[in-house]
């Protein structure tokens, strides 16, 4: 055995003896912290998350056709600013307008018959009081008035029904905002419920972020957030966490890193912009959420 090997064996033996002595005296041995505990410690720089620019609830609305038919007019393009109630497109309704006109004529006719019945009832009541006409004739005149009034109400109900159907021929903006999607053209046939436009209020945007469920404890309401986007490499924007759900969900945003799992469970935090940002609706962003105070 060489001197070097002998010296090595001597060091090993000395360490073993030292350990035995420490254990015998009841002194604890020094041990390295478990690797798992170190991995679970939140980063001092905050929680990393991915997100997408979305509209607040009610600030982005999909507009559909309320009845089927052929579009005769489409009045807006994508990017157009619109007001609530503004006409976006119109479905062919010539036949329906003709039916509505006929229903309104029936109302006028029923009104005339009701006025005649009222006048006849007044005359017969006077004749009955003068004992010139029998009571049965007065009863008949009363029934005639009631029937005429019922016909007026029926005719008016038909007009209201046709007016409601005609109103569905007009596709209007449900909110004031910008047309961010247009899916129809003039001459196109649409069915009830077909997606025609999307209108969004671009002044009411925020970020819906997805943090890994393991970082849920480190995310706090009101925490500062740094927002960055690939299209703006030299810029960042400030935000703050304004909503934290009570449960985790499956990932909805496709990760930019293809090596990351797509079926991970995440905490879908909502982040409000703390300053104006030029980010477009639907833009994918990266978030750095300041760690919760300990």
C-alpha cells in the first residue's frame, strides 16, 4: 500500500471515529437541507407567469344574428368605432314589412268597428231607457262592443309580434366600443345565432395570468406585477393583482415554451394595468408577480 492510500484510509477512519464520538455525547450531526425544501422556497424575484390581454367581463361581446336570412347590408369594417345601438348589418325583411303593414291595417279596421259598436250601444241604451227597445237588444249591443274591443287587442298584438321579428332583422352594437372581428358580408345567408361581429371596449382591458399551482401561496391580492411582451423587448408595464380565484384550473393559455406541459393546473389570476399600455386584445404576455410578504 502506498503512503497516499494509507493517508486516505486514515482520514476516513478519523471521520468515522469523530462521528461516533459526537453521537455518543448526544450532539446532533450537521445535515444539508433537503433539496425539495429548497426548490419550494419562493423566488426573491417573484412568481413567473404567462398571461393574455383580455377585456373585462361585459367589455367584449360576440354579436350574433337573431333570425335567419340573407344579409342585405353590412355597414361596418373591422376596427370601426361604434356606439351602443348603432346598426351593424341588416337581414332582408321586405316580406316581413309587408305582413306588418297588413297587420297595422287590421288594427285600423278593428278600431273602426269598435267605434261603430260603441255608437250602436249608446243608441240602443237610449232606446231601452225610452222603452222602445227590448233589454235583449241592449245585451246584444254590449256583446258586440266587447267583441270589437277584443279584435282590436288581437290586431295590436299581431303588430307587436311582427315588429319584434322585424327588429331582429337589425344587427346592432350591444355596447360602445370597437369592432374587433367581422365574420359576415353582404349577400351572405345567416342562421339564428351565427357569430357576425365582436365588439370590445378597448379602454377596459386587463391581463388574465396563469401561475403554477405550486406558486399559489406566493401570490397575494394587490401585489405589484411587471408585464412584458415579445413585441416590445425594451418595454415593461406596471400592474397589480386584482382578483385571485378560490380554485385552480387546467391551463388555458398555450405555453410559449414547447417543453412545458399543457395539462398543468394553474391559478388564473387577474391583473389590472397600473398605467397605459399599447398591448392589443389577445396579446400573450409574461408576468413577474412580486412575492407575498412573509
